[in-house]
């Protein structure tokens, strides 16, 4: 017996009744319920990266506990969370927040939050001085209305608005950059799962 989580890819070996017969990377065979799996091409054809699809997948992960280095739907860290959300949309991001911040389209937050759009990545840390780069320590996903969802103890929603009960003072003070992934797929550091699997 073995369990599976979202994002597991197995080799298709055939079908038997209500099950797919599949091979694990180590060669062991398994039977997976058809109701809980889908052929990759069929699944990928159904994915579309939109603001709504990013939020939908992010909110599905609310409550999942934090663990450093985690990248599965069992437990994850902050960049594991953003990576998993986009993977659920067929998009592969770089692993760490310090890498993700160098990808996508820069969003100007110098005058406030009005340029942010749902699905944008938000980066927190220490603003660089004297020409030095920002020191990024955390990443989240903007969900609108000055709120964001992130992995901090567990996946949760926080606010940039000091009048709200879920105001996150530390991250609001250390919000230094935002990057947009929508419109940037295919640029450096952002690719599709399909291209990785086909080595294109």
C-alpha cells in the first residue's frame, strides 16, 4: 500500500475495471482509482492559467501545515506553497522564494497596492540599499482586497490592511516586491509541466 498526492506522475500500464494500472519510478506497479487520477494529456489540456484558477487552487490548500523544504500537499514551506499552486495549474516555478523573485513581470508597488492583481506573487524581506539586491525571506499569493494567502505555520489568509483582524504587521512592513506570472509563461524560470516532461 502507498499513498499519492497531487502532482505525482506515474507511468501508465493499462486499465482494469475502475482502476488505472501504473508504475512507480522505482518500478513497482500499483492500481489507482480512475476517479482519483487522470491521463496527463487530458489533465493538461484542461488547465488554464487565470487569476481565478490560481485563487481556486490556492484556497484548496488552506490549513495545510508548514514544514521547511516541503513541496507536497501534505506539508510545505512558503515557496513550496506557491510552487504547488502553480503546478496545479500546469506551471513549473523555481524552487525558492529567492529564485522566484527573479522571474515573471515586475509589478510596481512603490505607490501602494493598486497595481496588484489576483495571482501575483508577493515577496517579503529586507529592501536592498546602495545598489544591493533585496533580501527575500518569504513569498505569498495576492488574492485581492489587500489580502494574500501564504504558508506560515499553516496555509492561511492575511491582510495588508491594519484595520482588519487578520492584519499581518510584519509582512506588511517588509513587503518589498511583487511579480506577475500570468503573461510570463515561457520566460526564464517559468515553464509548463508539459514542456518539462517532453524535454522541449
